[in-house]
């Protein structure tokens, strides 16, 4: 498990390697991203149990790793909130897992222990949000409903 400081340092190291100007290899096109599983928000101890970032935009084919930065969390895709044909995932508590998002669309996911407390997240893979309407129709228990609504609202086209 990485501490926040180690994570920040590894991000800095990654940024350094990417500064080298050369054509991307096919492997680099399938970019890697990380989501932290946290007990409290960095800089806001009042916001408990969250994925950071709660919304992540990636290209289809990219891989997202869920880091067990704090313990007591997991990540599981939410049935009905991933594109048709996409592979669901269900990590164990404190398990760091990587998922490759091959099919474009919206991927909603939850932390099982903190689902009703609103520990949910969205990954947007590509620009083709074909499952947005289906994903928006689901109902969720407790604070998860408002949490998913807030995330999904950011994807709605701005009205003039
Ligand atoms: Cu959790």
C-alpha cells in the first residue's frame, strides 16, 4: 500500500519520465490511471470514505488501478452501471486491483462497506456515453443515490 506521500512522489516520478519527447509506443497509448480509496479527503477531514478522484476520464483501453491507500475499502462495479459487454469487477477489502476499460461508456462503481454512505465513483471511458441514460435510471440506497446523481449531473450537456 502506498502512503499519500509515496503516491505523490510516484506521480512526480511518472511525470518526469513522460516529459521525454518521443513517439508513444502502443503500450503507452493504453494509459494507466490510479484512484485512491480513502478514509477522509485530503485537506477536508469532514468528508469521509471516498474515492479520489470520484470522476475519472480515460480513453477506452486504458487501465485504472484502485489503490488501497487507506484500509477498510473495496471497489466493485455497480450492476447496471457499466456498458453492455463490459467485464464487471469486485475487489476484496484492502485489495489493490486494476481494471482495463475496453468498452467505451460510463462505469459506475461502489465501495461495498460504504455504499449507503455514498462512497461511489464514476469512470468515463471515451466520449461515447451510450449507457448514460440506463446508468442514470438506477436507484441507490442511503446517500449513494444523491452521490451518484451529483456525479452523473456533471456529465449532462450544459443548457444554453
Ligand atoms: Cu469504503
